[in-house]
C-alpha cells in the first residue's frame, strides 16, 4: 500500500509546512508545533473562552454570596481565569493542548495520529500555551483582586 502524502504521520511528507511563513492566513493544514486544530475547534474554544470571561467577571462581582473566605475566593478566581486563558489561547493560536499531548490532530475533521517528531513539537507548543495561560490567569486575577482591594479601602 502506498503511503498517503497528506497524512500528518508521514515523516517523508515535504508538503507539511514547518513554520508560520509556510501557512497562509486561511490555511487548513496541519503544521507540527504550530497548528493542529480546525475551524470548528477554534470556534468552540472561542465560545468557551467568551463565557469563561463572563463567568470570571460575574464570580468577581458576586463573590461574597459564593465564598466567604478570601483565600478560597482567590483560588477559585485563579482557576477560573486559568481555564478562560487556556481556552482563549487555544482558539487564538489554533492549537489544541489535549490533542498535542495525545499525539493526534483534528484538522481534517477526524482524529489522525502524528509522527513522533511532530508529537514532540506539539508537546513543546502545548507546554508553552499552558505556561502562557498560567501567567495570563495570574495577571487577570491580580488585576481583579487589586480592583477589589481598592474598592474596599
């Protein structure tokens, strides 16, 4: 059986782009370490990020009725902010962290395994996204907490 030249796991595939310069703005191709998500996945993550942002704001405004202890409130706010940030970054970067760790892509609308080299590149990108989401979540939480402290003084 002849190998599929468009399959992401084919290491000899020279048609798979290796940098952002190789991708057009409307490209729908898998790129190891850069893009592994299709438009439907991006839209879903964008939708979740929007509602996560709304949830963070509502949680911050209504926190006395949810949690009485400031430490529990802060932890809850940071977790909610982290989840919102990671879904936003996945949507913005067109990259799914879970698919990266599982060594698969969903560009074509069905899950396909990727090569070992592509899997390593995807995992590096996933760790960067998680780190970025952690930083964004902490910064967003800090801004809301500073606002909260300022309004109680």
